[in-house]
C-alpha cells in the first residue's frame, strides 16, 4: 500500500470513473487500473463496486480513501522536518572511514571544519570487514568504504535494480504494459518493495512518482545509457571511449538517430537529480567507460 495508490482511490471516490481519474492525474486509464489492483491485493475486503456505469467505493474503500488526506498531511510534516534538518547547518555530521581513508581525508576535514560553529564533524575510524560496512550506515551519515575487485559485491539492493528494471521488456514491450504488468512477476519472485517501486517509477506513465535518490537515478540513467551505447556502435572503432559530452549532445539533436530514445526524459532525469545536463552526461559516459568490457562497448580502441 502506497500513498500514490491511496490518492488514486480518493480521486476515484470523487470522480466515479477510472477515465476521469486518469485525466485528472495526466496518466493512462490502464495505469490507474493497475494501481487500484495492486492496492486491492493488499486489502482483504473489496474497495470498489459497480453501480451502473459508475465505479464506486465500498464502505471499506471510503474509509481507506479518507485516510489518504491524513497520510499526506503526516508525510508533508515529515518532509518539512527533514528539510529543516538538512537546511540547518548546526546539526552534527557523523562520518566513518576505513583506516587509510581516515588518514587521508580526516586531517583536511579537521582543518576546514575544526573551527567553532556549525557544522560539527564527528569522525570515526571503522576498519571493519567489507561485509560489515553496510551495517554502519545506520549509525553514520557518511561511510567511506572499500572493496577489492576480487571480493564479493556489496549487499544487494541498489545494484540489482538496473538489471531488473527492463526485465519484462520482451514480454510487455508496449506502453503502458511495460514495467506495470511486470510488477506481478516481481511480487511472485519475492523482489522487495523498494526495488519494485523504483522499477515502476522509471515508467512515467505508471502513476508512481519518483521520490527517492534510487528512483531518480534509475530514471535519469535509463534512456541515457541506451543512447550512449547506440552512439558507441556508430563510432569508427565501435567504442564508448570515442564518446564524449559533445558527441552525445550533438546526437540528441539528430532526431533520425536512435529514434526510440526519449530525449526529453534524458533532460528531465538530470533536472530531477538537480545536476547540469552536461555533468550528468559526462558522469554516465565515464561510468560506462569504466565498465566498457563488461558492457560490450570497449570496441577496438
């Protein structure tokens, strides 16, 4: 059960049809229906019923819809509290690092922020086993960790999202089925809600708003990664090392090239992350260059 689903249920109670709700929220009717089905699965009693041509809420549906306003108010207060904390420089910043990183970074940090007044730094040397670094994030604001290439990867979570987000494309390649219909498969496979929500949110027509850094990052990199790959394939050596910011921006203007790539979503993704488009492109190009062989775009360079 998510706040977006409660909002849709409330809108349905007021407007009486899926089509009217879709028009009000600027999404497709199928996206609204999908969200209502997902909500119904989480509740043991019917939430809607047919009354002639009108889709009405049951008593249980009306009770749940009424709670949407209370939830929105509580979330707004929570966001205000977080924003106030973030914007208040007087709070302490707790940072942990492995030993060699602490030796390198802590002295300049102390010199820069060791004077009286905010922000106050709380530094800790945590030279723990690689598998224990993830547990430190509950105690510190920032954790500087290390991992050798031959050691096990970081715990699953963010890293698996990019591999899963288009898993259903061969089954449901068309809008609005892609990602939305695949949700049921992910639920059956036991994929955690955080990852499922991120996957849904990368499809703007799903009705799931992007809120977390994971969701915004996945959306921002989705179209751009495919676009960079396409550019790599038309370079003389078919290599991502021949791609740079200028070549990406030039190809974005060429509407005949990689027509299926949504240029506006590339722009919107950078805006949602709060970074300049050029900086975002450069970061993604460099990341793909660092993994060029695994991605199959190293080419002949």
